[in-house]
């Protein structure tokens, strides 16, 4: 495993270790409360692992290996979640929520095949949220308004942190205006760049960007990024990106979207060559119309801490395991990994 970790020249943390820990706690409490108010969410408990046979684990790009283990007295294999993308929708049905109501939970996951760098670790922590909507709400306007509500919660959280830690005011203020662009429009705008280079280019120009319609193939023959076919509707999803002034690049804070209905799931399973999933319990319920229409996503806790606290490496705001090259690079730059 190789690392792509780098520390910008002249980088110095704005907060010491203790103040960083204090700020992380404040950030999480304020953002949770604000997000819940903006989206009408209630907190629930969520699993660290699920049974492999249920099909509830997030398959991500379809190649990542989940951490799996056996449990004494249980016949099925347990797998540590990659995310709770599918579990949340089933939970909304079990909790008997109604349209306009939703849930959120602290999600902790292990992604053992992650490539380690400044923004990625094997430990994932995020707010996973999901909300019931009506069939009429399955449209781009509803998606965009939800994105704006999340950005509003982020801006309120940043303002609060600046009032407690004035030294954070040297960081750029998060813009309130969101630039919406489809992945095809982005490819048309930057045809000679890779998808990641396109993201960096558009975010440097517009600072707060939501890239829509991710998963299906573009006119070039390749998707902007891979998406599992069985939770987001590829025509009604997207990634929320902010300009990261410390690293001078795009920082993805959230992947989210309106979820597949039976028709979208049928089409996307076929396109992805995943027809074998149709007989899994979760997928059968969806294809039979037994689950509510929902919108949902994940919001990275450590990444949000990086953005609002001006950190150069995700290991400054979370405790994980790192390869020796990352440890040496950070030590040489005077960066303390938790």
C-alpha cells in the first residue's frame, strides 16, 4: 500500500491538540442540531455490522471487500458496514415515519481497501441521514433545495465555531450560493481533464459545487464516478464539494440523492450487470414497491472537521491506523496524528 500524503509548505495548525478536540465536539453538536432542524430529522441507533445475506451493506463501487467475521451460534456471516445507504430506508419503514420526516445516525465504518491519503482513511465516520418523501418530490428541485438546507447548516456551524475560536476566521467563509452542474456538463466544460481534475477546476472557480447525475456513463463512455446501482437514482443524485483552501483542492463533504424507485432500480441493475441482486430481500422489497420513497446521504464528520478547522490531514481530526510513509511525512512536517 502506498500513500499520497503531502503537507503544504508553511502549513501550521490553527488550533492546538486540546482546542482541536474541543472544537470537534462543539462542531458535531451544533451541526447535528442545525441539520435536524433544517431537514426534520430524528436520531436513531444504527448497526456497526449487518448479515451478509440481507444485501443491506453498501457495495460502494462493487469491488471493495467488507470486513467479515463469524458469530458463535449465528449461521450467517457478519460484515462491517461500508455505509448505511440501504439500511436507513428499511429503518424508516420499521419506524413508521411519514413523508417529510427522517432519521439520522452516527455511522462508523471500516473500508479496508481505501487508498490512504490526506482525505481518506480506513476508518469512516459520517452522519448518515434519510428522509421519506412523496413520489411527487422525486425531482431535481427537491434535491437542490435539500442541498441548500445542508449548506445552510454548514454555514451556521462555521459561524458558531468562529465565535468560539476567532483564529479560525482566517479560513474562507463558506459561500451561501451553490453552483449546480451535471457530470455531463462538467465533462463538456473540461473535456481534456480527468474527473478529479474537473472537480478541482470547478470548485476553485465556484467554491461550493453540487455535481449531479453521477453513476451512468457519460458521452465519453465512462461515468464521472462509480455508484452502486441500488440506492441512489443516478439521475437524481450528486456530490457536494467545497474548496479546501489548505490543500488547494476540492473536498467532497457529502454524497447524497433521491433513492431509486422500482423502475430506476430495475434499469440500473441491468446497466450495472447486477441482476443477481434482484432476489436479495432488500431488493425484492424495492422492486415490489414495499419501501417508501426517500432521499438521503452521508455527511463526512472528519472531512467537515478538516474543512472548518483548517486541517491538512484527516488524521488530525480522527484516530486511525496509517502506513509508515504517512507517519513519517506528517512527523517531518510537525503534524500530530491523533
